C-alpha cells in the first residue's frame, strides 16, 4: 500500500511539473483552443507512455520502452511544427530546424537502443520494476516527463508567437548539436564494434572515445541538447526563459539519476577489484572527454 501511495504521489508530481512548464513556456506562445500548444504536447507525451504501458505490463516486457520514448519525441515535435504554421507566413525556419534536429536524433537513437535490448534479451533495469504495476507505471510516466522536459526549450521556441530570422546564434547552436550528435554516434558505434568481437567478451571498453571518457555517449547527449537550447534562445521572452531548464534537466538525469550512477554501479559490481579496471577508472574522466591521466 505504501508503494502505491508513493508511486501515485510521484506520478501526480510529474504531471504537475509538466503542466507548470506548459503554462510558463506557453506564455506568449500559440494556443490550441483555450490551452497552450505546449500543454497539448505534454498531454500527448504522457498519453503515449500510458498506452504503451498496458501491453508492456501484460506481456511483462520492457523491449519497447526506449523505442516508445524516441517515437514520442518525433510525434510531439511534428505536432508542434504543424500547429505552429502561420496561415500567412507559413512555417518558421527556426521551428523547422529544431524539429529536424530532434527527428534525426530520435530516429537514430530509438532503433539503436531497441536493437541493443533485443540482442541482450532484456534490460536489467526493469527486472524488479516491471512486476509491480505502480512502479512500472511510474517508470513510463517518468519517461513522459523526460521527453517533455527535454523538449521544452525546442517546443517553446517552435510555438512562440515571436519570430526571429535564423542568425549566428542558431548557427552556433547547430554546430554544438552536431558536435554532441557526432560524439554520441561515434561512442555508440565504438562500443557496439567492441562488444561484437569474441575476444572482448566479458571485458570493459577502454578504447577510442571510451579511453578519454567512461561515458562519452552521455556527454554527447548533454552537448546536443545544449545546442538545441541555444537555437531556441533568440525567441524566448518572459516566463519562456524557464524552458532553458531542458539541458539542465538532461544533465541532472544523466549524472545523478539513471545514467552515469547506474552504469558506474553495474561496472563496479562486475569488474570491481580488477586491476586494469581500477586503473582505467583512475586514469579516465567520468564524463567530459579528457586526455587520460598517465601514471595516475
């Protein structure tokens, strides 16, 4: 009973955060009827997760969790792009750019994560969670919040009634996004190639970008969302500035909640005490790619 109450409270909190950000980011933004377009996006973000939760719980599978999240990113930005079209001015170039960057990122990451889970047979994070309705539902709800808050800067800019021509800030943001995207793609490719080699079975990766960072893919993820936020900056006004919580939210989640801490704990459980692994941890930066500390 206690778990049900806690999970219910957290689900309500997730919804409250999304609603609050919807109205803040929607201040001065486009509306759909009586409601900010951002609120419509938030509702869809949660609705997609809750619909996917039903078969996921019935069949006790987490295989489509990441794929559903990526699909939700695409659905929401395309919806925002469609609703942001002005009858006279047409689509805003900034909205098109932001939508394109998000779709490219999601179209690459979603299938990649799906294939990885299918090959592994399961995602160990869900072993204890998926057997509990409240905990599993909370997990899907958190993904809805993750999607919406991560997108909030892009969505706010896309649905803003204030338009500004693309300029140097947008170019800089695009370059930052490209850097982050490249880091993430290369890091994932290097790890996949490493794990495919039979001689590397049971070993930890310490080559390529992984020699400079223990989590280069997460660093790339953070950088690309900073690029998205930067592109959004020129059209933010008033309460809309709160939408810059987006990259900070990504940093918080990946460095304090589900990303780095979880994988570091798993790695320590698997290779802790191994001399090579302990040296790797000592010499290699946790997140930001830096030259290895020789002789550390």
